[in-house]
C-alpha cells in the first residue's frame, strides 16, 4: 500500500491548508499623511496606534497594521521611494499639495496602491467627492475620532485585494455594499465589519481548536464596496455565483448622474437573476420601506437609533449567521440548530413541509456558506426534489452528506471541549491551553496519518478503524494543581509512593477542570482509561514508557457526582505518579530534573465489550516495526507483534503472550509442538469488573482489575473467536471450540485463517508509522470482535511512539579472537555499543534460584542497586528469565527504580523457569531507551556464559539469592547492532570498534 506521509500539522487537512492561503495580501504598513496638528490629535488625543491594536485584539484579528506619519505631500512621496506601503491615508489639508493631487501622483508611482481620503467634513468638497472626478482617491471616509473606521477601511482594502483569488480558490462568499455617501459609508461600514467578524466568530466551527478557528476566519465573507450603478453591476456579474447578500443605498450615481431609483433597480435586477440572495435596502428616508417591500427586500433606516440591531438582525436572520431557524411555510418557528450536529438531528425530525420550504429557498446552503462550509454548501445547493423519487430520500441524502462532512472534518482535530458545542463524534477533545504531552501527541499523529491515507479505510472497509474518543487535560492543569496545593517540593523528596499519593489525593482539584469534567461525564457513561501523557513520555530519545500510572474505571455508578469524584481521584493518582520513585530514578539517569516534568492526562473510552459483569477487549497488543529476535524466514525490518486476550496489562508487563511477525503470522517458533502450545498458552487475562460502584484506586494501577482464568471465559465471545481445543485422546489441538476438550488460546482463527485481518492491518500500519516518524515505531492497540453483522469489528490505536532501542552509531566489529576469549557470547543482543565502565556484577546465584521467591530476589537486587547508584558505579546484571516481568513465574519482577544504576543486563536460561524474551514490555522499552544493552543467552542458539568463572568471583555482598562481585578492572562489552552479536570479555580485554 502506498502511503502519504506529509508533515503532521493543521495544514495536513487540505481544507485548512487552503484556508491558510486565503487573505494572502494584507495591509501591514499604512502611510498616514496629515498636518502635524491632525497627527497630534490622532495620536495624543485619540491614541490611534494603541486603539487600533486594541480594536484588532478585541475582534480576535491578527496582525494590526503599523502606522507611519508624515506631515507633507513631499515627505509622503519620499517615504514611498524608501519603503513599501500597503495603503496611504491622507487628510485633505496639506501644506504643499491638495489630497487629490497627491493621490494622483501616488497612483503614477504605484497604480495599485489604495489611497483613502479621511476628512473631517461630513460633506467633502466637490473636487474629491466622487472618485471619477478625482482618480487619485479610491474612497472617501469621514473621520469622527472613532478608530472603528480605521479597522473597516483596512479590512475593506484587504477584501478588494483578495476577492478574486479567494472566491476562485475556495469559493469564499461576497457581500456587495453599494453606498456613495462618505458620511453613511463611514457610519455603516464599521457596523458591517464588526457584525461580520463577531458573527463569523460566533458560528465558527465550535468544536475545533483556536488555531483552526483563526485560520477559518480567513474564509469569512468579503465586503466589496462601490458607489455607482455600473461598478455594482460589474461586481455582481463577476462574483454572481459567490454573492451571499447585497446591501444597497437608494440614490447613487448611474450613467454619471445621481439617480433616484438606482438602488431599487439594482436590487430588482439581482432578485430577477437569483431568487435566493438576501437583499437589504438602506435609506435615510423611512418612506423608502415601501420600495423595499416591492422588490422584496429587507429595509433599514440609516438614521434609526436601532441601526446596529437592525443590521445584526439582517446578518443573523437573512445571511445565515445566527442559529438555523426551522420554520413551517407560514413562517412559524418549530426549532433551532446552532451547529452541524444539531442541523443534522433536526433535519431528521422536522415535518416534510418544513424540509421542502427550506430546500426550495436554498436556506441550508446559505447557512452553511455563512459558516465557511463552502464545499458542503456548494454540494447541497444544486440538489432538488427532482433528483429523488420522494421527499424522504431527499432528506436522508442531505443528512448523510452533512454527517459525513461533520465526521470527516473532525478527524485528527484536537478540539477545545465546550459542553455547549461539543460534538461527541469528535475523536479528540482537550481541556486547557497547555501541551498535550507525548502520548496524546502520538495519538493525534495517528489520526493525522489516517486522515491523509483514506485508502486505508477502503482496504479494510469491513473493520471500524478508530482512535477511541479521547479527552486530554493539558499540562497547565497539572501545573495549576501542583502550584495551588504547594506540591512541587515532592519532586525532590524520597518519600514512599504511597505517601506521595496520599498527599495528592488530599489536595484541592482545580475548579475550572472539575466543571468541564462534570459536563463531560453528563454525556459519557462508558468505561474509561485514565492514562498519563507527560511531556517526556514517548519522546524519541528519553521515553518514560510505563513509568507513570494508567487507571481503568467502570464509570457506571448511578450517582453522577460519585462518578466525577472517582474520575478526579484517578487523575490525582496519575498526577502523583510524576513524583514516584521510578520516574525520579529514570530522570536522574537521563539527567533530567523531575521538577521540570509536566503531566497531561488522557481520559479515553475503554475499548471492549461487556460480558456479564466483566468488560474487556478481545485482543490487546504491542506491535514493533523492528524485530530484535527474528527467527527462520523472519527479517528484522518486518517487525514483531505481541498479543493477548483481554486488557493490555498482560502484554506491557511481560506475562504469557503470543508473538508473531505480521509478515509471517503462521510462523510461531514458540509453538512448534503441542507441548509448546500447552506450556506457553495464555492462562490468565485482565478485565474490568463492572460493579456499578466506584471501586477503590491505589498506587498499584492494576489493583482494581480482575485477574481472570481463561477457562472462566469459555462461553464468552472472545474465546469463541480466539481459542482452539486440545483433544487428549488424539494429543492434538483442533482449531474449533465446538467439540469437547480443554480450551487453549491459540488465536488460530485470526492468524492462520485470517477471519480478522489483524496481521495485514498491523503490517500496513507499522509501515505507515515508520514513514511518518522517520524511525522504527512501536504501537499499542486493541481489537473488539463482534458476532453481529450490523456491528463491525473494531481495531483501535491506543499509542504510537518511536522505538529507541536501535541506535544508529558507529560500527562495532567483533573479532573471532574476542569471541573465543569472551566469558559471555550472544547472538541476541540489543543496541550498538563498546563499553568498559562496569567492574561490578550482580548475579542471581544459579544454585539458590527459586521461581517462587523472585519477589525476594528483586528486593535484594534493589538494595545492592541503591548502594551502587550512590557510588555512581555501573554494573552488569545477570539472572534467569524475563527481567522486569510482572509475572513473577517468568522472571525477576524488578521495577525500574530497583535497577536504575545498571549498565547492561543478561537474560539467562534456567531449568526451573521457561520464558520467551521480554520484547514488547514497557520495561524493555525503557532500558533500551537508555542504551542499556539487553543480552539474551540461549544454549540452543549457540550462546554461552562462563558460570564457573562467574560463581567463583570474590563477593562483596553475598545475600540469600543474589551475589555482588567487584573486579579489579572493568569488563569490556561489545555489541554489534548490525548482527545483534555481543561479547563480554574479562578485564583488560579492551578491543577497538
């Protein structure tokens, strides 16, 4: 599959990229020509510059223009020679030249440069009243000390500059404004722009983020001003297909002379050409309301005390900027919609008479145009009843178009959560203005990649490929919580994790977050995962994977306030884990200050289905695009996947799972015989117990989960899909559950018979992720299976992060002589390194090893590690089974804080314990992130370790299960990352790379 991997940004959405390119020409620098007195009045009395900046800020407009003052025409012409300007504003009284003459000279130098006359007189002198008589002046305005006019004339000039391009490239709408009186133009135009900007902001895509709103603002309708009939006609015919509305005076110039009916005639012409364009006749004479009715058009009295409200009513009721008001043909209101979701819902339920009424008037498309939904509006506009056999078909078609657009628009967008506008078809919401953190950024990147590659959905059209609905509390929530409660000091303490958790739980939660969460839970009643998303989590070179806490909560308590308190309790515990011992030790190792870490929190819909009082997904897993343990036909670059039934805790903590290459899903080396399958098959899984109560949460984030026997779920749907049956009489495993026998989790229906395309989805997605991130990647995922035709199976992305174990460093060469002299050799080693900084060895004594005592072994290692960390001495750690496994029967269950000073780790074999290598766990990810080489020694693969030499070393510390030896000189460790080979040579055996 060919993938598109453009850079991840808001511009990845072609619609927003297009909007970034709108309004390309801006008025950034204005030359103001006036007498020193006028300049002084404007700056000192009116504080013009300051007020323009404030006006732009108040309207949320970007880049207010900069003003340069000159006091004479001569200085103005000289300034134009020295630097570029985007507009010239001149006052009429200049000492050395009239405004019209100055404008004429400016036009000779720069024909396209707008020249605006700003006069104090309500009736300008005849020589500059009409642009035709003074071609150097583009437009005349009256200055009354109100800076609104500066914003309006600037925006008017920009609209003229950009109208041609923006209407053609993006279908931007146009409002024609015909007015010849400088006085009324100066009065009305600021009202129009203020209303246009504020109404556009009010209806802007409510569920999008701030940047998208500002970008979309560029697609607001443009106001094109003219003062005579001929130009009005020319502008209308040029932009006819884009005209949103027309506002016209009654009297203005036609054929070079003032015409009493020019405005009425022009509006009648527009009405004949297009019945659905809203029209507004403006006049200073109330009697002209009758003429407006004859067109028909709306009417406003220019001298009315309610002019502003009347213009606002026209924008909201006629141009489509307010709520969409559903009406019956007699005009009576039957409903309102403030956003696309509400429009869609009302369209499904309104009477057919109302639906036809709005369709016949093109009301739906006009309302969408006002919301800058140009593509959607243009698609709806030509559709009519004639295209359908009946009204209901027409209605369903429009609803589907709107729903598809709404959902597509929200793909990959991290939207500000606002209860009033929240559309819960949105995948991502956020509360706060801070960072999303590493984990949430990875999820947002996945949605961006999927949006850029719609063929992915086509290829797997029978599968619902999703990122579960997510709400992120950004890092400023954590900062607010920590600062308000004075908890920052905990970053430097050595308190037990439980005590830190208690302090966080006893602290006051920020009210501004609590209110948003209350609104969120009013709409959300499904189980939730509360995940950490710190700034450094899933960072490319120092990822804190798995060090922070994740909590699963049922969110099914009948009492809404108890549900809220339970959620906040979980969030506080995630916050508290920032200052736990594990992350602190990791931060110290990588040279990062714990007090600088910031934590965002992800609140995510838990993937899965209920089975009686249990909730879990059919499959959870971790996929990596690089396989450090290829076997047979497998290639390292084909990747590796680790899966288990139930919640993903089984996988990320290194318990019994199934590993396969997505390129060779049937090649399962660890399950080559019946005995291997029975021995290695998953026997337990994690599920969330649905108790309709808020169960207690602890520092151990798995304490509230249900650790179930696989055999207990025999009659539940996942087992029907994933299990096979062992038939003792035949000593064989048959891939069915419809015969008597022992159920065994083989995943055969998924991997062998491909009843669900898991391997193919992962193969393509790993390729896509690797191209997008530019390095090997690791992803966490869940699969929810279904037996109902109307509910397709789901594949859910839970996390995407770079793999950091594969260092691209200088070549390390291992000689035959070094292999022969090594006390340890392995063909399964991670990293790329030459080290001689380890003279200490911590060894799990082979003769004392007991799989039932692995937790005690971990505690002995932790005590020795603490002493070596204080002494700043790296060490080699040697022991059987999976290091860091949560299943104490598969290896030594050390946490990161227990081995924070380690330099390299050797995973050895033991007759008392059988375990596959621990690739895929969070522990594995973190030790490789730090460049800690992980070496697996397997006799079957031809590896060796000299136990006689190791066990004979003199010991500084000889505990019950663990020994600590110190050498006179450091060992030399060499890892060739190209071949995954490693040798460890006794002291003074230093080689060269």
